[in-house]
């Protein structure tokens, strides 16, 4: 990378790193250190081909997602998250329960596999349609759909408070592969 | 409330709570990129025999936050060539690699029939960007990023490994070892060292009772082939100085007297060259013999370039091969690849067609192109001649 490229890269990081970090933290299940590592690695890869990238942010995001998924594939021991017990919560439905519920959910999200969490972050934080998630992760739409379904079901199974929640639309479909099939008349 | 609504709310809340990154994150990335120090590594192998004492000092490789710039960072040109210099005096680099050091050989006589082959190094001084002669060390390897070198003192095998700061020229830390070490190599990301242990100095030479080089005189010094005193290897975590030793002797007839271990391309295994088929033996960090990684099937320890950074090609003599199939991917005519500058370019020895093969220079070649960019001047003398320099490359 030449001096001009480095300047350009620094500017990109200064402007976009906070937004990228948010995604990285969510992908890492709230582990800030793991998130910074994840983002650093993605940026290292982007820096390696800086002058050939048209849309740096899209490129870095794709690496973030895919890195996370391939980490899951590789089962890197260091990446196994150690997560504290779910926080104790009151049983009532008082005013504080919504905030408590979000904390319980956060802890439950951290206990999902990286792949499950990545799919949920893409669907519900980035608000991407299933087809875009499939393209980003390099899998079929059916896989995205079934992973979403299983992840939400697992979340509901991780804590009694979550089990009481209503099922999501995505859960009401059976976890079969619904990849579009071309039908010819 | 549905579960997906709560997921959405929780994620958004968690995202908004994040304090911003510290300033300078881009520089942290660029520094880390230079060193390729990926933080997530496979866990250090369970100790087979934990022997290395913990060296207490500030982790050297994390000292990148200071403001002092390395000479190799001041000039980031893609190609830094000195085609008039042999041996080189000023930094040479191309793509991601640089000439970090080079050495010449000489035999120092100990008795009438025994000598030690000694390397005299010229090591990059990161303050000036020049190669500076040093006779202090018997063995050197330079870490990726070229901020640190691992050094061994004279009189091998050595009982400690030094971590030399190339900016200050000072050893910042010593890692003591119980078993004598005569070779050290950094892992591809610079986080580990593999140190080869020997019971005797592997650089001893004995007076041959025949005329080896055909100059009419029986004055040649040779290693005692078939008598390697190699005992095994340490894998050492550079930051903590902790490591473990594994026995790995092999049949000494199949080893050169000096047969050092080095890391596999992904840094997860170590290997030893062998003088007979299968030519290489890989080991895990606990010293168990394991199979070759799939993309190292066509790697030969004798060829310096090895796998391309993306692991898809192998640089061999005269040709670049597909790492998985072994099929020729490109010809590199009359050139000996030494190091990958990136996935498409190699630093190689090159002699002009029709000239003496020993009369060669460092060049940069591009796969699929006839273009040859000279990087250094031509080496003089035949193989083994005094003053003939051997390069050591590192990622810059």
C-alpha cells in the first residue's frame, strides 16, 4: 500500500470503524476484545487489496460475516466463547422487565454458535432480506431460513423468560429448504 | 412480544452502548498487517515436556505503539532495488517481502582436521535502512515486520535465544533453554519460534581426505554426513517465552548434519527436510509425526519460495506448480524462486541466459510475464566461495 492508499485507509477507518465495530461486537456475542480482533483482521484483509476495492465498507462487512462463519467451521478453540450464567431475573412483568428481558436475550445470543448469531445479526440488526444474507454468507436461502428458525427456537429454549415469548414468523415455518426452484411451464 | 422483536431490540441496544474505538486504530491495523500477527491462534500445544523458563520482560513484539518508524516503513515503494550493489548495502524490497539480512560463510580452523563453518551476517539496521555487518551471532532469523530478529550466540548449540531489536540493535530479552539450540525460525505470523536442538555443533567441518572441489588440492572441509546430532525441537511462544520440547531424531542417515525444523505454511505444524524420499516429515507441536498438509504435497524443503501467500501455488525450480494438483501453472525459466512478493510475483535468483549459473542476481519476476526486474547486483564466485552472499527474506 502506498502513502496515498494509507492515508485513504486511515480516513476510512476513522469514519467507519465505529459503525463496523458495532456489527463486530454483535457478531462476537458482546465480547469487545474478540470484536476488535475480528474487525482488525477484516481491515488487515481489506488493506491488503485496498486499491482494488470499490466499496470498502461492503467489502469489510462481508469479511466480518464470513470470518465469523468460517471461524465457526474451523472451531478455533480460542473463539469458543466463555459466557457467564444467564442473569437472574424477576418473575413479574413489571416496568423493568423489558430491560431485563433484553439482558437475558443478550446473554442467550452470546450462547449461540457464531453462525447462528451471524444469521440473526444480518436478519434483525442489518435488516437484510434472506436472499442477501445467503449471498453474503455463501449459502442457500433455505439454509438461511432454517438457521434463523433453529436459532430463534434455541434462544427460546435457553431461558424460561424467553420461552414465554411468542414465536417469530420465521419459526412458524418448518425448517425445510425452501430454496426457490425454477419451474418451467 | 415475539422473540424476533426482542432479538432486534436487544441487538440495537447493545450496538448503541459501544464506546468508540480508540484513535489510532488504523495504525494498529497497519502495524498488525505488517506483522501478520493474527491474534486468534490455535491453542499452544499441551506441554510434552515444558522446559523453557519464563522470561520476564515486556513483550517485545507488542512494542509497536511507539512513534519511532522503521526504515522499512519509511520507504513503502512497491519495489526498492539496488541493481548496482553486490553484496547489497541498502534495503532491497519488493511487494510484501524484503531482504532482511544476508550472510557469507567461512571456515574457522579449530584443529588440523576440524573447523567450524561460520556465518557472517549483514543485518538490516532499521534506523538507517542499511545492512550492517555483525559477527556477534552464529544464527539469525528475522520476524515478519522486521522489527525483531531471533539470534543465537557463538559456540553452538546455544543455551539461550536472544530477541534482538533491529531499531536499537540491542537484545531486549533472552529466552533460556535447557537443551542446546542451533537453529531458530519464526512462525509465519511471528508469534512463535521453532528452535532445533542438537547435542553437538551442527556446523562442524572435517578435512576431507579427497579433493572435493577438484582444484587439485586436498584442502576441503566437509560435514560428517550421516552423523546428525539433532535431538528435537522446541516450539516457543515469543510473547511469554514458554514452550515445549519434543524429541525428533529420525534416522540420522536421512538427515543432513544440520537439518533444522521450520513451520508449515499455516504455522500449525513443523517439518524437517530429509535427504531421501519422502524428503519431508511433518510433526505436530507435540512431536507426533503427521501427514503433509494437502497443499504442501509438492513443496520441497530445498526450494526456498515454498507456497504462495494464498497457499495455491508452489515455487519450484524452473516452474510454478498448482499446490494441490502438482501441475505446472507457469514456467519460470532459468530462475530459482526464493520468496513470494505477493500471489503473482516472486523474488528469484536469475542469471542471464547463456552465462555462468553462479553469476546470478536477485530479481523480481511476475508469473505469466517475461518481465525481469533486477533487485541486486550479480553475485561473484562459485558456490561456496568466500564473499558469496546468501539472502534471508522477511515480510516487511
